C-alpha cells in the first residue's frame, strides 16, 4: 500500500512543471500586436514576437506560447526571430435580419463562454509562458510586462471586377 501511495505522489509531482522567472537566453525584443481583418469573416488575432540576441543552442527549441488564455506554436522566422500566431475566427452564424421580427424566428442566441478551465496557467494581460524543449525536456519560462504595439487593421479586399 505504501508503494502505491509513493508512486502516485511521485507521478503527481513529476507532472507539475516548474515555471522559471529568469529566461536564460538574452532577448533583443519581445512584443505582441493585435490585428483585425478587413472583412467580417476574416476575424482577427494576436501575433506574439520574440527576437533573441543570438541563435538558440542546437539542443534548444522554442515550442509554444501561452498568452491571453490561449496557446500557439512558434514559427521560426530566422535564426533569432520567432512568431506565435493566435487566430480568432468569428463564429459562423446564419442570422436572419428582417423588418418583421416574426421572420427572425429561429435565430439562435449567441453563446457566452465564461469558463477558462482549459487554460493551464493564471496570467495577467501582459504576461506569457514560453515553452522550450531543452535536450527533449520541457522547460517553462514566464515573461512579464510584454509591451503591446499598435493595432494592425488590414483593409478589406478590392472587388474582383
């Protein structure tokens, strides 16, 4: 019985990842920038940018960012620059709008999501968790005071005539 309890205790402790506050790799620039598309069905998102002063070691890979209650994988732009793209697609709803409210019967009320139970961290609006793979082991680092750049508003597409 003692062996089972010790095994369960060991498994539960090993599954909790330690979050480090001091990033061991020097950064040149970290920021996020929200964007919106020019058409209703385009949606919007947030681009999370990080530029290191030098390339990461060969046995280190930047994997994910946890930010604004979402997670996204990083894309490597070049040897020192990475971007994680958080895309927010609008929900597809076929609504009927009519002068006569009786014709709008059947429209569904919008869903309001209040639960954030799926997100594994509690973060402020200007904080993120970066996930690295170091020699095939996961390491987590918390970044604070991330500046926001001005919103990018993409214009709508021109008509195809």
